[in-house]
């Protein structure tokens, strides 16, 4: 979720703390920072949170916030690296 203009919150399901630990490791965090900057065209602070949620959140970011096609490849790289899912339009 994008929060204001300064940070990107990455939510990890509660009970999956191993992924939280992996994402916060020095090398993975550096990679994520680079990919996020590539996708959004600007640096964003990353916040990782473990959350208990039965229903996925509605996406905050809109397609227009990413230049047409510019961020899609980077987002797909993140999804592939961490075997994740995109919540919202792609």
C-alpha cells in the first residue's frame, strides 16, 4: 500500500514471519528499494508489517501513478522473486 508520498507499506500475513525476516534482510531490502524506485520513479521508504486479515485490502495505488508500462516489469520481478501476488490492477 502506498502511504502518502513517502512510503510503501508491505504487509505480510500474520503467522508468516519468516517472510518478514527474509524481506528485511540487508540484501533483500536493498534489492526491494532498487526495484521500488525503478517502478515508481522515485525512492520510497519501505515499511514491513505482519497483519492479521481475512480479506485482502483494497489497493490504494492507481494505475495512473505508475507510468504506462514503466513499472510493470519491475513489479513482476518483485512478484517472481518473492513468489507473491499482486493485489489490485496490473
